C-alpha cells in the first residue's frame, strides 16, 4: 500500500500529466497546472474563524484517506451515467464543517464531505447537510456524464426536529454535462480547492490555472490566479502528535484569487459560485514555505466582508514535518507582546 504522503505527491503529478494530455480548445491554453508537492499539504486539520458585529463564523476542515469500498456504500446509486471510479484502492476524503451564528437569528450549521481520486483529482461523490435554516441532506454521485443528486428534507416542523434519516420529503435529480465538449480533463468540487491550493507549488509569478468545478447544480470555470505577496498577521496554534506551538506575528503570504464564471448548462437558472459561504472576491492566502492556508477571504451574504483566519493546524509526524515547522516559525517575524 502506498503511504498517504507519497500517494498525494503521485496523485498531484499524475493530475498534471492528465491535464496536459487531455486539454481541449475550451481549456485554458496557459502552461499545464503547476506540480504539487506532498510536503506543501502536510496538514490533516485546519480550523478558521471570523467575527464581526453581524455574525461569528467557525470552519473546520479535515483531510484523510480511506478504502474506496467504504465510499461506495456511503453514496447513492445513479440511474444515469457511468459512475466515476477511483484508480486507486484508497481515496481522499475532505470534510468541512461550518457554523454561522448571526445576531438575533438561530445558529446555522452545515457539513460537506467529498471523496476524490488521488491520481486524477476527479470527485466520486459528496454529502451535504444543513441544520438550523432550510434544513436538507443532499447526497451526490458523480458520473462521467453528470451528477446525480438525492435530496431529503423535513416535510414539516415536527420532522425538522428529527434526524435526516427520518425526513420524508425526497427528490432525485440528475444534472447532465459533457466534459469532452466543455474541455474538462476532470471535474472537481468547491471544497477540494482548499486542498489543491495548499498542495500546488504556487509561486507569485505562476500563470493563471483553469479548473472545472461543480457547484450546487452546474459546472463553473474556476481560475486560480496568483496576486503577489502580502503581509498578513497570524496568530494560530500548530499541533502534531507530540508538540504544540503558537505561531504569532507577520507572514509574507501568497494571495491566490479565485475567479469564476458559469459554464454551458441545460439549466436556465443562474448560480453563484461560493466556497465556505463566500460568494465574491474570494481569495486564499497561503504560507509559501509550509503551503498551509492562513486566511480565506470574501463576502458572505448577510455578514459582509469576511476574513476567515487560521486558528489551529494539525500536521503529521516525522523529521520533514518538524523541519518545515521550524522553517515556518523562522519565517514569522516575532513581535513583542
């Protein structure tokens, strides 16, 4: 069995080759997607938060791997299309849990879990759950011809107090697309961008890179655009299995702007692209040395401009991780309390 960190590197490199070989006329004609480095994604957990006079937002991201057989049992069977299959017996799992606590309104919690192929980056499926407002559970199965969605909601207020397994308002929908016609070498998903930005060896002079990303009901063309180095104040805890270190000060962070536009679709309805509830002017600031996301910024409806700042990161064990942690610590300009 290939170790997880080596599998990440292998998957990223194969993804680069796949993009270069299968690009079509609709695809960005810039240089192939920059190579990924397993050392730049040496985190398993990230915690972010933001707060203003309108609301408090907390986000937790977990990255792991598991056997593909476990994924198949969690996802619904699609009545149409050929289901995306992993080229490896193990797949990556990215779980994202978010809580929004607005003033004078109930807390809204949401969770999103997505499984993707470690060698091609293609998404196998995802599960979304929201509680507190317009409750729903949506299970998605990605196929080579589109995405199948099984939606479940509470039928009334009484059912809203029950678990999703007991909700009775259900609906099945299939969202078709033609990846070859659209020039998509693979289809990824919104939350996976956090991993891709962290794992890619991005530089301030990197050319804009184009991806095909499935949102809620349709595909979007997403560009990752490097926008230079910015001084960023940080204050977070770095953990491994043995130590706990506070990183506090100023980091020269690389800003990656996420620019989007909807792709051709049979749907008549428009759809705004979002990550973590951020709907426009989305940017991810990463530490060029460790590759970890330090801040995710944008606008949240009803909340306004939001900077989700890193509170805590959990990294792996080993001398390489310790060396990188030391280098990252050195890159932070300590300031007196």
